[in-house]
């Protein structure tokens, strides 16, 4: 007889209206793998993250005591009528891991904690517990008196608590120094502008104190030893300048506190540029970059200390651990090996445990988080993945699929937002959103099996079986870009010629050395424009309209149509709402909890004063124009009575790169990596000549949009540019004029060029992993 408790096998969503969702009703089977598909901006994330995962988190937060809830942000209930059958949702997203300099791959996955236990138990000589091997804990000496319950007094003399932190670099592995030539021009005097720090002008207040203490007309190079010490390193002291008491301090400690101790990203652009120029980071000479002090480095197992073990590639570390035969630590080694084998299974065997977590790519970070969950004892939870195949070679996608199925088979509900047909193919259930993006999306256009999706006639269904074909004829090169002796990271003295005037695709499994080759040897050369997926520097006020310069012609058009000043139509200038200062939100920053943003009540999040919203252009006010998606705005500014050629030009470039669904006023910090890259690409489209380097431009693109991207890449090459694309998507490989394949494996098993030639030759030879997958793809 079936138990009533077993009947709850669905997550029911009714009337979901978050963002662009139009009263969406869906039933999602539990303990199954459900893939959400649809073009970018169709509402997949609004349904999965904004509705299901958000409500799960909100309900869990409510189970904490009122005291604890007081320290947590108050999450609003998603716009939905009914949500039933939810389980605890665990988000495994592509957010890069915190770039704390002390955080490494080993510390975020507990591998380092197990390694420390191993060395404390069987390492020789024995120096103490696991903390003696931690680079986050310093060695401390304690003295004092303690009183027992019976009143007996114990005197502790110089008790040493061992930690493993290197005292020189404080466990960071690197030491920062300042390049004095970027801070002071020694050939000049103070009045001639010897201080090169931004804001320290020769006649300004910041330099006035130095002129009062030191000879202002004397070149810095001619200072006496005492004057030089006073100028650069003086301890703070009180002096009088123009009868005003001020604190005098040496230039170096002063700017260290004011500029170098702050988060680089929070600084103004010109100060950030100065800090990046003047700060020089080098490997710590005391610990040789291992972060560990001498006593931690003196302990070895089989001739290796813990720093050397952590520096090994994961595959090598696992091999080394298998040689340790000690029954006392067998369970510990078994658990550590299971964790390391999971890294290899997921395609991260080329990393090392001492790799700083902030240097992992978005895809690597997501897979690292996945490793943590695979070993978890939790079941019956909902795992939510955001495009887990990003940055993966077709060979690695097979491994990722197996891991998703493994999570499902443990009894979990797995929800995946994905575009790749290989992952859609393993779904138990598919929910296709559409029919288009933005306001033209937000509906469920299909739900059912993968076979049903193929026959459904939706955009995803039509393109699921689509295969790009190899080009009939490839272009002729106009020259070559020579790379000789490239040896950064795992590259092995690579010599390769990158053809100019062609579409060149650089491929290979994750960790084979593609980025090391291109970013290490091509980017930075004259005439090379690198367009990556890195964050676009800008505040929460920045949006596509401000970043691309689109707002300028729009403001002028509004001003001309209404006979007023253009500044009124800027949310950062005269037209700003006085309450929120034009940001549209009131931000509450409390040190002990998440920063919370709430829409401004006075302007309703529109960012402008009410009077400004009375001015119209083509029947719309400025706030309504900023709410338009790119495609609609392009129609508006191309129409005869509201024509703005400068705006239409920028908008058509944004549409060309597949961002027609993006609204003009969407904050830049909410864009995905792929969207950021395409915004940057739109900006550079107008430049003449040169070499473009694109890093996985298909990231986040629907199958139907990949075609548009290929047309755009062709357009770029035909206009005289050389395009180098680091890419795993077979459609882009098939469309290339030239392919450079790195491998044969990842980490120290890669780093060599295993093929260079046309896609047709790669398919004909089938000699590499990439060749096999591409042959299967074009043959399918």
C-alpha cells in the first residue's frame, strides 16, 4: 500500500509574475533532472532563481529565531500565487569565489584541513596538531596566570601555541612593495611637481605640509639622508602650516593608508590606475611562496612537506597519497582520495590545492562548489545549477552530465538552466520558456520530454538537432602573429603562428593552456583588443546606456524636443530624484549583514524628479525610454519623427551582438559574464583594423543566437580584422578558417599544440579529443 507521505512528488508553481513572467503555471517532478531552456532573457532565471530558489531561502530564514533573523536581510516574498512542495534549495552558481588572498582551492573544499591532519599525525618530526600547519594561524607566545576551581594558582611562562603562518608575508605567499619611481620624480623639486600621486599637486594643500618641512626648491635627488627619511617615512607629528595645526607624516605611510590599504575596485578610476602602476607584488622570499613558516616546512612525509604536497597537481597528489601505507590514517587518506578523485571526475584534476580561489574562472568555481556537494550526506534537497557546462570542452561535458545524474540518483531534485544540447539530452523533464526575450517572453511554450521538445516547433526544439557544417572554402591569411617559446603556467615552450585576416579558433580541454597561450602571448601586444567576460568597472548607477555612450544623444534629443537643458535627463545630474540621488534605490549598509537595496519610495525606482518625467519624446518620458529593450529603442530612434542617428548606430551594434532583449537602464552589475563580453564587443565594433581576442563568446547564448554570433564574427573578419576566439562550441569550431588545438590533456598533461590547420583537416584526422567530438558533431 502506498504511503501518503510518498505522494508529494511535485513542486507546483502557480501564477508566477516575477520580472517578465506572465502568470506562469508549472509542475516540476521531484527527484528528477529538469532542464530549463529558452532564449536569453526569456524568464528561465526569473522562474528558477527569482521564484523557486528565492522562496525556499526565505522560508528557511523564517525558521531561525527572531534574534538571528534580526541580523539577516529581510527577503521579499516572490510575486507568485501558489508554491507547493518546495524543498531546501542549494544554489550552485557561477559567482566567482571571494578573492580573499588567504583563500585557496584547498581551504574552500576542506582538502587542506585533511592534509593538515595527515601531516600532524604521521609527519616527521612531530611538531603539534593540525593548526601548526595552517598558514592562517600565526605562532603565538602566551604568558600569565590561571586559577583552578580549588583556588590553586598556575603560572604560565612563555607558552607557545604553534601556527603555520609565515611571519614575513602573513600567510599570503606574496609581499607587496611600492615602485618609488611611480610615486616620486626625483629629478624635480616639490614646487616643480616631484610628487606623482593623484591629488598631490605642487601648489595644493596635500603638498603644503611637505613644503613647510623640507626645502621646496631642492630636487628630491639632492636631499640629505635625514631629509629623504623625513620626506618618505616620517612618523606622524604635529606641525604648523599657515598658523594651522596639522599632522605631518611621511609620503609612503600616508598613501599606504589612504590608497593601498583599500579595495582596489572601490577606488576612483584614476587612483586605481595609479595604485596598479605603483604596487609591485613579488613572491615572499622567507617562505618561497608556500605561505608557511620554517617549522611547518620542516615536517615531511615520504620526503615532501605540506607546502610541496599542496603545490602538486591534484592528479599527482592523489597518486602520491596512494603510496602512503599506514593503517592508522587509512580512513583519512580514503576520504581525501575520494575528494581528489571527484576533482578529476569533474575535469579539475589539473588544479593544485594552493591555487588562490579568486583566480578560478566562473566555470571552475561552479565545479569546485559542485565537488563540495557530491560528498554531502544530504539528500532530498533541490540543487539549482546555472549553465554548469560553461567553459567546458565537449569531452568534459560528458563528465559534468554524469555528476548531475549522480546528484539526482542520490534522491535529489536537480534543476538546471542550460543551452547546450548535450545536457538538455539527459533531462527527465524539460521546461522551455519563450517565445522570445524580455516583454515578448515570460511564458512556458513547452513542458515534457526531450523527444517532445524536438517535435514541439519552439525555437529551442527547432535548433536542438541543428548542426553547423564545415565551410566549403576558408579565407586566405594576410600574415601571421608569431609566438615563440611561450612557457607561462603549463605551456611547454610553445612555438605557433596565428594567422591574420582569418577567424582562428583556439580550443582544447579545460586546463590545456588556451588562456595561458593567448592571454600570456597575444593580449597586450600593440593593436590587440581583448574582449573578456570580466566585470565592467562601474557603480550600481552604470547601465548599458551610460557605458556605451548611448545616453548622450538621447539626452540631447529630449532637450531639443522640449527646449530645456540636457542635464535634466541625467539621473546623475540635475534631473536626479533628491531622495535617492538618482540611484533609484535606498541602500542600507550594515556591517554585520548583507547590504539591502529597497526601491526609492519618492520616485518609485524611476531615478528622476517628477517634473522631468513630464517631458516626452515620441510619447515616452526618459524613464520609460530607459525601460525599453534594445530592439524597441532601435525602432523608436530609427522612426522618422524621433530619429536620432547616433543612438540608432549604438543600438544596432548592441542588437548585432545578440543583446536586443537587454533594457537600456539595467544595472551593469546584474549582467552575466557573456552579456558583459557582448556589451564590450558592441563598443569595439566601430574600430578599424587590429586583432580581436574573444573568450568564449557563446557563453549564455541560446542555440538560435549562435548563428547570429557566427554572422557577426564573419562580418568582423570581412571588415579587415583578425579574430581569435577561445571556444569550445563545435558550431564555432566548424565555422573557423583555422584551428589551433591544445592538449592532449589538462595541466601538466597539456601545454602543447596537438593540431593546427583547417577544421576539415581536424575532422579528417580525428587524431585529438577535439577532432573526435567535432567529427561526431558535423557527422550527426
